[in-house]
C-alpha cells in the first residue's frame, strides 16, 4: 500500500499558491484553519450574507464572495455539501483560472457526474477519514487524521504534488495519506454510510433496544446495555483491533459474541450488503441525493423529527438529565 507521511512529501507545490476554501462547514472550517496554521495563503469563499463570514473572520481568516475567492486562487477546494456541487461548479467555472487546481474531500460529485471539470484544470482529492471537528482537534494536538488522496485529472503535471502538499498542510500526512481514486473512495464511503457504521450500526442498536423493551426490560437498562457500551468497543477496536478487543473482554462476553454475532449478521445480511454496493456503483444513491436536495430535504426532515420523538431518544434524554425521569 502506498502510505505517505510528512517526511515523504514536498510542501513546495503549495508554498507560493493561494487556496480558496468554498464552504465554512464541518470540513471547510477545519481545513482552512489547519491550512492557515501551516502557513498557507488561504481565503474562505462564502455566499453573500453568509452567517459564517463573521465566524471565519474572527478566527483570523480572510473571506471573500465565492466568485472573488475563486478568481484569486490557484487551488479551489469544494467544501460545500456534495448535493450542491453541480450548481456551485456551474457558478464558479467562469471564474476559475486557467490551469488552476480543483480539489474535493469526497469522490462523489466527480465519480457520479455532478461535476465535469474543465479540461485545463488539475483535479485532485484529499478525503480525511473522519469529521472536521476531529481533523481540527487532532491538528492542534500535533497529530493528524488519515486521508485518502487521488488525482483524477493532471493537466499541468503538478496535480500530484499539489494534492500531497495539500494533505500535508491540513495535517493528514502526520497520520498518513493513502493513494486511492475518486471512484474507490466514493463507492466505499457511500457503502459504509448505508450498510455499516452510519446506517447498519444505529439500526442494530435501535433493534436491540426495542427487543429488550418489548421483552419487559426497563428502557433505561435497555439503553445502557445496547447503546451505552458502544464507545467502549469503539475505543478498544481503535486501540487493539477487533481480535485484540475480543482478548480483553470477559470470557462471558467473548462467548456471547462468538455464538450471537454471526447469527445476527448472517449470509442474508451479506447478500443485502452486496446489493447496496451494487446500487451505489450504479449511481442509485447519487440519484437519491440529487432528488432529496431538489425536494427540499423533506424525507430527511421527517426522519429527524421521527427520531427525536422516539422512545430511545426520550430514554437518552432522561439518562443525560435533559428530561425529567
Ligand atoms: N462532514 C464531514 O466531516 C466530512 C468528512 C469527510 C469529507 N467530507 C466532505 O467534505 C465536503 C463538505 O462537507 P461538509 O459536511 O463539511 O459540508 P457542510 O458542513 O454541510 O457545509 C456547509 C457550508 O457550505 C456552505 N454552502 C452551502 N451551500 C452553498 C452554496 N450554494 N454556495 C456556497 N457555499 C454554500 C455553507 O454556507 P453558509 O455558511 O453560508 O451556510 C456552509 O459554510 C463534502 O464533499 C463532504 O462529502 C465531509
């Protein structure tokens, strides 16, 4: 595996360049602050009247309207939500300098055709594998977050150098930059979101909680068992790997895991996981995302409201002391 760290990477390709960060959300905030602290010339491009302008300026960052930031930059990072990348790219394309570099932190919009970059541009990806809040806090602790990097289009011959120097400047090369591609990153990320950590795991927790409650167990006890222990296993896996985690739990827990795990996650689950991967690759999820945005996020808003009013959330709020017992 091609695994690059700070010492393997020349920072020079970014040294005399100006970077425009479009969007000051989860990733935009973290990446622009890390770039600034690494000595990179950075400007945050925001919409007129954006509420983020004051916050970015208070953090010592230069800000400009999106089109002005783009026109002034050698490297432009698309850090607004993926589903608006098509419209945002149409807006900025006339302002992108000839031979500029266009960067992404997720492969989705290029892999699934939301953005078809102009032929003269360098197109690269540095995709940190975690949220912006952690990207920033790790950087401040002198650490970094692993990222995948890729070049989709190398028009100037400098795309590789810029991508790696960018990954270094946001602190990711302290942990490691892994060579990938827009397609591989997008497909794996979208699969995981649906089938494993962000889709599968929460539904498993809810199903376990509801099974215990239906079996007469108090909601608070069910919550502590099925949800409250999640951070313990996450920390153990992070520190020791899955096999190492199993070695430090009790024999009771280990035998339970051995007998129960494969009974719950059986071949039928793997078959549905393969279906999810095939749908992702065929563009099914990208189309869902496009239509969700076009429909004003109606389905997401309803799901958020339903989740907030569910028994498991009421139980969480009671245990956190946010709601009377
Ligand atoms: N969330 C993560 O931690 C994470 C992790 C890895 C990769 N990524 C990738 O990073 C990228 C950014 O994701 P994110 O979660 O950081 O996004 P986000 O937090 O939802 O981005 C919000 C920002 O985008 C701006 N924005 C929204 N619409 C805009 C428009 N039409 N024109 C200009 N700016 C606009 C918002 O402007 P206002 O301030 O004016 O509202 C805000 O500053 C995505 O490609 C995502 O897949 C994200």
